[in-house]
């Protein structure tokens, strides 16, 4: 993931619109990627994952796209709802590092009524 | 199926003390990982245990240690607490088959 810092990138979207959250990862040896959602006062909640042998994976209202050439990951949320407001983290798992995840700094998504 | 349970939820300690945090993984999960979350550094990997053995360790000082019991429950210990250890400590469990890590709600540690 990208370097961490005090300032979270933010994204505001209107309810019902689609959201796209981007993430750049750093380790070309990473072969597994995962998106988490974290609401205030809670632990990260699994959203969707993708392996490096795939370019795209779809879940319920969510799609993850992986571009290994530029080491970029994106999470698309369709028909964003107020309950989607949270901080979203991408995480990478380098090959051979067991369950060690490296997290990005996160994006704060706010859904406007 | 019950999720990952972490106790206590909140803890207040003073500098120099030590603390032990507990994590009960999802039933059947044998891998337990620990992470530290702070506003400045984000989520950082501490260590991972599988079948009572530490498999991986992050870049933290030796004051941070952990262990896993035969029932897969895990504890982490921080000795000689420093102000900078104030953080949310998260535990995650996963099965041996999938890579997905499921997180608990965390233990909020405040060091005064």
C-alpha cells in the first residue's frame, strides 16, 4: 500500500451514485489483495478479495479491479448507500509472507443524502 | 458462528506498566494475526501465529510479544509501556485454507 500519514484521502458521493476508491500498492511480489471497510469504533470488515492471476472480481454491489502493470487497485461500489460511509482500506499480501497484510492509509467515504 | 472476540475493549495503563490483550478466533481458525492501528502510522502488522508457532513478525521492538494456545486463542503482551503504544490493537483470524482475515473490534489501549 501507499505510505501512511495523518491525512486520509476523502471521497464524497451522492446517495445512489457509484463510488470508485483507488489504491496504489508497492510490492510487485504481492499476489493477493483485499479490501476492508472500517466503521467508527469497529474493526475492519472484509469486503472483497482478488488474486494476482485475475483482473476483476465482482461481489454484491462491489467490484475490484487489479492493474498489475501500474500496481493499482480500485474498489467500485454501485448505488452507494448511507451505510457505505466508512474508511476503506486496501491491503496486499506478498507471496510467501503467510498472513502478513500491508495496509494502505485508507480513504474516508462519505455518502451525502 | 461467533466472530473474533477481543478482550478487554478498553484499557488504560501508565508508562512503564505491562499489558496483556486477549483474542479468541473464529471457531476452526488456526491462524491469528495482530495489528496496531494509530492515526499516524495506520494499520501495521505485529505478528502472526499458526498452531502455536509464530510464523511472521513485523517491525516492532521486542517489548511486543505474543503467544497462541492449543485452542488457537492468542494473547499479546506489551512490556514497559510507552506513550506511543497508545493505539487500537486488532486481532484477526483466518482458516488455513483461505487468506481472508476476519478482524475483531479491537482493544483500545491508552497509555498515560
